C-alpha cells in the first residue's frame, strides 16, 4: 500500500471510531443528576420571578418598546435576583438584545441558564416561556401575582425546556397559537422536559405528553381542569 493509501485508510478508521463515539454519546440516556440539575435551575429562575414581584408591582415580562416590538428577555430583568446585579446594570433596557452595547454581554450568560447535557452555541439557553394572547408573556401584558393566574399558579407553566435553544438575552420565541401545533419541547432530554410552574414547583413531562392537556397548562386563564397523568412522567 502506498504512503498516501495508508494515510487515507488511517483517516477513515479514525472517522469511524469518532462516529462510534458520537453515536454512543447520543445514545446515553439522561442521568438523574442531570435532570435534577436542570430542575434546580428552573426553581432558581421561578424564585427570582417571585422575588422580582416582591420588589416591584408585577412579575417580569419580556421587554417591549411602545410599538410592541420585543427588545430583551425577562432573563435579563431577573439578573439582580440571581446575584448578577453588576451584569444587569451594563444592559441598556431601551435597546434590543442585539444592539451594539447589549450584544457584547451575550457571552456572559449566567450559569443558571446554561444547557445541561447537550451543547449549544455561546450564550444560548433552553429555558423559555410561551408568548401569545392566551399565555403569560406577551406585548402589553402586566403580569400580576396572583391576579394574572386565574387557573392558579400551580396549574400554569411559567418556564419550560424548549426544543431549540435561543440567545439568552433575546425575547422568547415560543409562540402559542390555538390553530397551530405546539412548538417542539424537550431539547435537553430527548423529548422529555421539565416545566416550572408559576408557584415554583418543577415537574418532568413525558415525551408523548398529551398536547391538549399541555395547552391547558400553558394558558393561565382557560378555566379547564388539567389531567396531569397525561402530562407528567
């Protein structure tokens, strides 16, 4: 075999070995500790929502300008309640997430927002909330605790593990629409996903969770009872 042929064969073997490792890594199921770690992150996030509501008249929403254009995520507003006050003060809240000033801060994402188990681009997170007329978050909404949760804080999803990551400073893009399928969830744990309810309780939902029951969980004021057995793992 020529020197070139030998080198090619070695490279091919290397790729095969590398591919086998990648496949094995993808096949590894999530560990209990990884799931708990994400649940703890979500608990910290919701606790920050409650602490924010104690300091101000309302809970944080995404930041919108007067025309309703989204500027920044609620993840920025709760920074002082995650011991990230210094970082918070460096943001310009009247500018979008990708302004010259604010985009410089993307790389300094707090650890509590970092992906568990899977990789994402720098500054991306899976922790998101639904946006829409019938959801908690959206333009023009003033989120009061508990007034904005007629169904009860224990029956309303606040923050979930989305199917795809987003820049942590960017306003949420999980859009709820009655006439469209729900966006993909469960990007961290192969379809299963954790949900932080508005009261701070975090539960794990199964991969094939009933979409109809999930919709009830996402809407804070639909008035319908939820069959948690069709959602929870």
